[in-house]
């Protein structure tokens, strides 16, 4: 069976959006609009797997939507919406809770990282989180999902869930005429390029993350030009000059990270960047990187502020996006109910 090529991705409205979210996800969402139908979601139901203050959640939801719009997602030609508005996600997530196996979820490293030694005190939602993510994607039978490297395991689980569903209900799917080789696609992750794993500016061995203990480790999409320059200037590197090839940076995580950020912003390969900067020190490289980062983020931050000043307009975009999303997801759920034998 061939599936309509469709892109789905999502970002949690929890804390400030940072350069990792921008380079690893949002910036890569934009060109896909030319080749695919795209659905970009603000995953508020994922955010509440850990405590969220209700008024801040509403604001953070609008902020992610504003970032999508400001970066250049066209909400008329494509879909921008917030997850909780489309009930099909939670319904399919429950069904996938019954498809996925405990052993699969027990292997999820992100849960282990987030829960640490405190797993007993975590919400059940945080544990079942990957099943909701699979539901987000498969409610639209999406074929491609652009994400950063940290989501790779969740996408493998999504494929496992699709494959098990297709297998368990194969006869039923065929006899209902809903597909010869299964009902759900085995979704392809789109994870590539120098931006797939942006690291903390304070520690090049740790991912840049919303929950970074030090604010200096991450560049927020809303940071001022001065703040961006300060953070890059203070980024932890080493005293050696830059080498000629990226391979030579394998033991220099801080330097490696900055070169990757530069490469991603300049749409070059890390080796091309080193071709320009080989032999130079960070006194030269860091100001060039700061300039590039500010040139990219500043206009987006300005546009985000303008959009955030008119929340009613963002709410209108999200509401009409949800309506369009529901039109795709509702028939999928109707099929799934039939496949499973629910009386409707
Ligand atoms: P979230 O909100 O943590 O992150 C949003 C996107 O940003 C990427 N990302 C990074 N990329 C490069 N370097 C980094 N340091 C970095 N930090 C974050 C993430 O990989 C992601 O693409 N579970 C998802 C949200 C989600 C989703 C989905 C994604 C829910 N349902 C369905 C795709 C499809 C998450 O927590 O992303």
C-alpha cells in the first residue's frame, strides 16, 4: 500500500524554546512545506506529563505556535494546531497503550533520564508518553517525521507499534479492504545534518535542553543580541586553534558543538566551516558565530513578539488548524474502531 507522503512533527510547550529546538526541528520544518503536506503540532498533552502551571501552559502553547509562524510555516497551506484540541490523539494513544509491550517502554532511555532514581514518583503519563507520540504521528498516517536525534528511539517505537498493529489485525484490515500490507505506514524519521544534536554551551557532552541547570548552557530563541553574544563568548571551549577537518575535533566536544552550530546556520558542512576557520582561535570564531546566530534568530524573535502581542490571532490559527487536523484524523480513528471491533 502506498501512503500519501505526509510530514508530522511536534514540540512541547514547556519552558523556553532554545537553539536546539530551532536548529534540530523548527528550521528543518520550513523547507519540507515545498514537497509535503505538513502538520506541525504544539504537544500540550505531552507537556503535562510533568507539572505545568495552567496559565503558563496557555502562554507557552501560543509561543510555540508563534515560533512556527515566525520561522515561516504557512498555516493556510499546512496545519498548525495544539494537540489537546484533537481528541483522536488521546483515543489512539489508549489503543496503542494496549498494543505496545511493557518491555518496549522499559527500554526508553528518555524516561530513564527524566525519571532518574525517582521513577516511582513519576506520572504514568511520562511512562506512556511514547505511545501518545506514536498516536500523534499515526492518527495522520504520517510518513515522515523531522526531529532531533534525541527522539530516534521514540520513532523506532512508533514503527514497532505500527508493525504490531498491522500484524495483529492483518486479516481484519484486509477483509475490510483497508490495506493489503497493513493499515499504518512504517514512518521514516528525518534525522540528519549537523543540527541533529546541539549540545549545551557549558558542557559539550550534554544535550542543550530546556531543563539545563545553567541558563548559560542554552540560547533561547527570544534572547537579545547581547545575551546571545555573551553566551557564545562564555561557551566552554579549549585554548587550541581550530583544525582543518571536523574529524580532528572528536575529543573536543565544546569546539565541535560550536562548529556544528555554525555549519547548520550557514547551511554548510562542518568541514567547509573549518576550511574557512582552520588555524584561527575562538577569539575569531566566537564573534563570527555570534553574528550568524543573531542574524538568524533576531528577526524571528521580533516576529514572535509581534505575534504574541495578538494572542487572539494565534488562537484563531490554532483553532482552524485543529479543525483541519480533525478532518484527517477522524476517518483514521473510524477505521481503527472498525478494525478493532468496537461497536460505534
Ligand atoms: P521536544 O519538545 O523536547 O523538542 C522539540 C524538537 O526539538 C528537538 N531538539 C533538539 N534537536 C537538536 N538538538 C537539541 N539539543 C535538541 N533538543 C530538542 C527534538 O528532537 C524535537 O524534534 N517528544 C517530542 C515531541 C513530540 C513529537 C511528536 C515529535 C510529541 N509528539 C510526534 C515528533 C512527532 C519532544 O519532547 O520534543
